[in-house]
C-alpha cells in the first residue's frame, strides 16, 4: 500500500510539472499572439490546479508535521535538552570535510535547490528590469530589415530601372461561379459616426441568431464597397494608395438567412457574392484561427487578402506597406459598420496562413490572407 501511494505521489508530481510547463508555454503563445480566447491555456491552468491540489493532499501528513514543528519552534525556541558533552574518543575523530564535499551536500538539499532557483529567477527579473532593452540589429528582425529597405530615396523619386512587372486587373472575377445577389445596402439608421467610434469594441461572445442578407450587404458595402463612379476605376469606401485597391474580401458564411454556408468572394462591381466553395467551414476556421471558438459562433468571418502585384508597378518596395495599411482601413470600416447595426465584430491577425489560403483558394504568394474579422449578433 505504501509503495502504491509513493507511485501515485510520483506520477502526480510528474503530471503537475508537465501541466506547469504546458501552462507556461501556452501562456507565452497567448501573450505573443494576443489570443484572448486560447482554451488550451485555460485547460492547462485548470489541470495544473487539480494536480496541485492532489499533490498537497497526498503529502498532507508531511505538511501538517512540518507546520506543527515550526509552530513548536516559534512557541519554544530553546532546545529541548542540553546534555553535557562527553570526551571524544580518538576513534571517533571526524576527518575534515573538503569544500567539494560540502558543496555537494548543499547542492542536493531541497533548501539549497529552492534557494538557488529563487535567487536565479529574482536575478533574471531584476536584471531585465534594470537594464534597458538592447537595440535590435537589422539582421535579427525581418520587419526591421524590410522597414529600412523600403524607405524612399532619391532613386525612387526619379524612378527605378528595375522591372516590377505589369499591372493586373483591379477586379478579381470567378467566371462561372454561382452568383448570390445582395440587396441594395440600406444606409439609413444607426448611431452617429462619433458614437459608433466611441462604442466600437472587439466582441468575442456571439449568439446563434443568424444575420440577415441585408445586414451582410451593409457590412460588405461599408467595409469596401464602391461608393462613387461605377465606371472605370471606381472609388470605394476605404482609402487606397493610388486607388489601386490590392485588398480582396472573402466572406465565410456561417449563419446568414437566405445564403448557403460556404466561402464567397465579394464582387465589388456587382455588389454580390461569388461562391467559391459550399459547405460548413466553422470547424476549419476555428482550428486555423488558433482555436478561438468565437470564430465559429459568429454569423460571418470576413477574410482580407492582398494581391501583391496590384501595387508593385507603381510603389515597388513600399507596396507591401501600403497594402497592410489598406487592410487596416477596411478592418476599421468593418468594425464601425457592425457597430452601426448593433452587431459585434472582432479582428484577428493570428491564424495559420497556409490552411486559410487553401480554404480561400489563393496561392499564398501572389495573393495571400492578411487579416480576418468576425461579425455577428451579440446578446
């Protein structure tokens, strides 16, 4: 029985250590990727608590005994007895202990191990807190390299001799794809612009009430619809460098009345949806969105992709900068459009690129997903 108890205690300790490691790792991932709904971290935390409680229970006798010993020591700090030492015999002389043996004894004690660990953690925390952050060398961060590389210079103002390819069409089409017409967007009603901006929040709790096609129509139009001049290079609701519009919008429909679940491309000129793939993609979106469950509970998830070549012939190195800026413009438009209708919205930048690109049917090189936004009814 004693051996079985020791085995259980050992396994509980190992499980506790493993859960601590998993909790720490998932916590770092959640912090670095700004994940507010990372259930792996939550489950690991609960598991750590359970194993910690089990560990305390299995070792309760030792803990109680130690507490009693410390209590007695505090109440009566004098030694229990003070016997008179007897003369030591020659055979009982103890050889002097060298420094290596003393260090070995101290190193293996629990108290010494705890002290070393605590001192090391405190030293690292103190060192990181007192010294300034080291400068980032250009070779250690791809973003820094790109930022420096894409700064404009004299040669850029005069024009570069480098060939950046031919312009591509401003409107992507899916010939032969089933076309779902959207109702004319109703722009009446809703709070003022100032009220919508002040009330905008990232919402991660949705109810299963389906969105209407009218709500989806208004959401897409205000996000990036054509607002003026429907002939030639029409202007849209979001600003774009050189009016080149490298951002395409895909709607993954979960719950929208009158529209079959699936992946759709937003056709700007027709203000309609081109069906890319039919089916329920909630599980895939959640999995590739780093297990953020609200991505499968909302009514629709908008995916913003960037067609790289739309801006390269004009803006060359800086085209990627401008494309990301434009994705941000569309994202804020989507937030405010959802808020104006009493809907919730939440932008997400943490997702598994390759799987999302495959779901949308883009190659991830010439066109790639850069942003995703959930929208739907809230309680």
